[in-house]
C-alpha cells in the first residue's frame, strides 16, 4: 500500500541570495552579498562576525527597517512561505509585533524617555489588542514580571533612566514578545551588560524561546554567547556568509580560516596563562572590496587563487557549509 509523500517542511524564515547596498545607484556600496540561510520554528540561529560584517543590516532587511539609503538589490526573504519583499510597507508593519519582533541592542535609545516603561509595554496591548487602560496595564505588569523584572508593579511606574541596563533590556524583551510573535531577532542583546547580567539575559531568551517555540535570530560578535544558546551559527565576513555549522563543530574544528581565528579568540577556563591571539590586519573595506576572497589579505593560508577568485559557499562536510577554496585543509589542520 502506497503512502502519500510527506509535505515538505517550510522554514519559518528563508533568506536566499540576499544583497543589500547603501547609497545611490551610481555610488552604491554593497553591504550584503548573496546571503542565504534559514531559521526553523523553535531554532536559534546565531549570526556573528566583527563590526561591519553585515549582521545588523541583515536583521534590518528581515524586519523591513533598512535605513533610507539602503535598498535590497537582489534575493528573497520568505516568512512562513510568504515573500516579504512583495508586501507593501503597510503589510510589513502589520507583521511587526504579532508575527515577528526585534530586540534592539541599545535599550536606552530604543525606549521612549518621557513615558514610564509600564506605559510603553501596555501601549502594545492597547494598540494591537484593543484593550482598555486598566487591562493593558495589568497585562504589562504580568509580562514584566515574567521576564524577571523585580517588583514589576512598582518598576512599571519608573522611567527608563531609573532602571539599570539589565532591567531596561528586560523591558525591551517584554515589548518584543508582548504580541507573541513566532520569530524574534535579538540584536546584540547583551551589549554593555556585565557578565552576570549577560548570563541572566541569555537564560531568559532561551527560556522564552523554548516556552513559546519561537524561531530566533541572535545577532552577536561573541562566540561565548553563540556557544551558550545557539543551535546553528552563520559566520559573516564583509557582508557574506563564510561558514554555517553547529557552534560546537566550529569551536572544535572550523572549516574557514576566519571562523577558526574567531574561535581561537575565545578564552579557555582551563588555561589561565593563555595569551589570546588577535586576527592580523583590518576588516575588509566594503567600498574597495578585493576581487577574490575578502579575508585573503588577513588569511595565513592564502594562495594565489584566493586573491583572484571568490570561493562559493559549499558543503564541505555533513551539515557544514564554508566559503573557502581550502576548507578541507582547514578542517584537517584542526
């Protein structure tokens, strides 16, 4: 007896060959080139790299909040199978909040300084759920308590400047999850927080993601953060994905020299005398990008082909993608 073929699993978020430029058409600077990855429901994908790699620009492209000078020049972004780039601005706004949300990295500037934090969270319920003032405030206090804000009823009456950095970040997370989105982007959620508070925020994000089975895109430059919470990681360099794998796989044996260099910068708890290495050279210029591999000028394994031919992102092992002509050698050298 034959059985019907199972329906293909549609990723929650699917990005294909995404390219973004900044500036006029005559003087456009490519910020992202050919970025592709997917995020499943219940999965945390970390997008990591140095400053200027294109991490936050990728997040803004997904959310439809690119800066005025930014434009998508090619590729597609699909959310639950729907082409986001085919939607109008009004339709994209309707998705933000109920379907997808973002925790911005700079909580002090993301929160409105002239309203209490309770009012700002309650406004989500009043605007999108049509609740009355009292009901919305009660829901806001409950939500603030659920994200670990101490004495939530009292803190809800505070203004942003009256809260610590960790408390403000919890408020930002509460606002992001208020409408129960299926997908959350956390852009450097632990920036400027001390180590203890960083761990608490990461634990909170992981707990919320598991409880609500959200897909999550975690933007970070910190491999320690990636190893703590991510299921998979996409490493960006100069606006391109150079490696995709599970975090533990990259930490054990990276397939791209840049990923290997990043992993080597993670301190080891069992080696207190370790001298942390640095990555030689400077990040690639997006204005005057090299012809071949963007990492070649800094790469200790570069050869002539690296300077003239850009390597494609390819499968180099089961579940491993890398954009390096010599990934097999990099893996063997681990």
